């Protein structure tokens, strides 16, 4: 139950951080535009992931836990955690590709309508 509560708090904190980032507007001067675009794509793809995929990715990347550490938090074996992480990465990659293709189609339509 405590692991579930911690997971819920982590997801809520991550949602707040993502919301804060989206409200900031333009990127700071000197920031790489490609990095900004990747962040925006991630922000669009993240809510499309399942809560389980979000938690696994957050443990691995935001909390920077090793496989054994993250597995202990989830109450599973390190092998099971690595398997879940692989699946979550694959799902994130699919969603990022969908976001990127939607942005590409949108920009092509916009460019095609310009005089």
C-alpha cells in the first residue's frame, strides 16, 4: 500500500512538473530548438502512456533508480522491471512517432495554405 501511495505521489508530482513546463511558453535564450521540440513531443506523448508505463519510466529516468532499486519499489524482480521498462520505452517510442507525424502533417497543411 505504501508503494502504491508513493507511486501516486510521484505521478502527481510529475503531472505538476509537466504542467509547469507547458505554462512557461518560449524556451530560454540559447536553448537548443531540437531539445525544446523533443520536450514538447514528450509532453504530448506522456499522457497517452498507461499509468504503469509512466511509473516505470519515471522510476528509471526521473528518480534515476537502478533496475534492482526500481524493482524493489514495485515489489517485482529486476528482470521483470527491465522487461516492463523495455515495453514502456517501446510504447513511448510509438507515441512519440505518432506525435511527430501529427506535427509533420499539421505543418505541411499550414505551409500548403500559405500564399
